[in-house]
C-alpha cells in the first residue's frame, strides 16, 4: 500500500504520496480482471489522480520515485505475464489527467521489462536512479539486480547495467536499501526461506553475492531473513547501519519475527548491534521496516517496524512500532516509543510504511499502510493512515 517517501511536486512545501493498488480491477470493477492501478495523493491523502493498468497487469505491485529530466517520475511495473516480462511505466505526475486513464496513455516512457532472459519483478529508487530485481525463467532461474540508464528518454531494460547476479539465485534484491554508496540487499528465500542479507560498501557493478563484504543469514528455515531492508543513520558511530527484517523468525515466538541491526564496518559474522524481538505468535514483526530519520528531534535516527500479524485479543489487526535511536542490545516491542494499532480484524496494519513532511513544519511525519482494511462494501480496499509528528505523544 504505502511506498517510500516521494519528492515534492506541486511547490506547496509539503510532500505528496504515491501508492500502488495492485488488485484494483478495471472494466466496471470486474474482480476477475486484475488490472491494478497507481494513485497520486496529496499531503492530506486526498486522491489527485488514479491510473489504471492493462487488464491482468496488476499495475502498482511495485512503485519507485526516480529522477526525470525536468521533474520526478513515478516508475511502476506490471506483472511479468502481461506481456512476458511485464512493462515499466515512467509517469510524470504533472501529466496525469482525470481519474481512470490508462497508465500507458500518460507515460513519458514505457520500458519492456526484459533484459535478455531476465524479467523484472520489483523496482527500487536508489539516489534518484531506477534499479530492478529480475529473474530468468524456470523454478531455479537466476536472479539479478539491474540499473536503468535514466533519466534519458527512450531507454529500455535491455540497455540496463547488471549490478549483481546469482547462479542460481533466490529472490535476490526484492528487498534493497541504499544511500547511493553502500547497498544492502536481501535474499529472503535462500536455503528453504532461511534468508540472507548482503552488504556492499559501494555499487556492486558485475558482482555476485559471494563477493559481498558481509553476508548475514537467517537463524533457521522459514525465517525469511532479508524480507525487508533499511539503512539507519547512527550519529554515535557516524555511519549507516544495516537493518534486516526476519518476519518468520521463530526464535522468540512462533512466526513472531525479529529485526536485526548490524554495523557493516564490524568484523564478518559478528553479533548484531541490536535485536528487536517479536513477542506474539504470528506477529510477523519485521515484515516491513522503514528508517524515517529523526522523528522525535533528539539527534538520533529512529526506526519504524511493521507487524501485520500482530493481534489485539483474538483479532489479527496488526501494529506498527516506532523505536527511537540509537538502537543497542536486546529490544522488545514494550520498548517502542510509540505504537500504531489496527482497528479491525484482517487490517494487516504495518504491511507498508513510509514518511515525509505532510504539514510543512519541517518535522518527520509517518504513513502506515493497512493492506487488508475493508470499509463497508469494499473488500480488500486497503487504507493509508497519515500520522503527523504533532499527533504523536511521546
């Protein structure tokens, strides 16, 4: 539901929001035609425009905001099955017209989602550039991470640079975080979904996971270590830390999940600098993680963590936790400085997280996604909640 912080578009000093709606149907909302959509919302989460994908395309599964020639571009991708490899649409928000247009009609560029035998599966924005996770056909297909040649017009994934490749790979790079220099990359299905996370101190052009400076692995099969990644600023150490979500980690509770914080300048295979422990069965803590910056103004960057399976009583509504930095040692959800609660069963609160400045006061505000939220008569509609900094009680 919620994608990373967008950049300013309409010159009012407040950030806008772009969200995918991959299960939105087209043709009179026929639920058998999963076209998907992408939405542009203003800072108050009022819908400004909605673009439909092609029938069956599931547009909006993945969204990134990247540099364009004159303004930021919204990049979004269809499923590989429509057509083979899918298509990446580059959308200039200033060109979006009335609700209901097809993305292809307003795209400044449409990039076929293939690079040789590789087909695009997920998009990332890295320092304003467009990266993609891609896979070759077959159950044991090789995965790679690609960098598109943007913002020049008329480019294609066929012209992309291969940054990393694994033979065979497993979901390499679907979760990725970078500050434009160092790159943290997840591989969440490795070894029966045990999962791994790789750290490269610089852009890994032509590298493989084996050449990463650090590789950390999940504690057991089905831990899904690396399903979510973030880089967290640490003012005490004066460097970025690597944060890894392991939503299926059973070490504390059955599928309770954990979040690990590593210092990439530490020795290989060292213990994590901090561990956040899930304390509820099926909570899936670490399904989503986001580093919003310094939310409480104390000079330390903070961490937002989603647990979409968290339950209040018997209702699986989900929660999102905000932990204030610096993060050190053993941490539980009781240590969270602030908690956002889901309100109805199946909300999956915390399934998406983002941040921005939505009221123009220069402070960090938060976005919490509820992927399963259902208002009356609108099954699986989803919801985004905006929480202004001034609304958080410390």
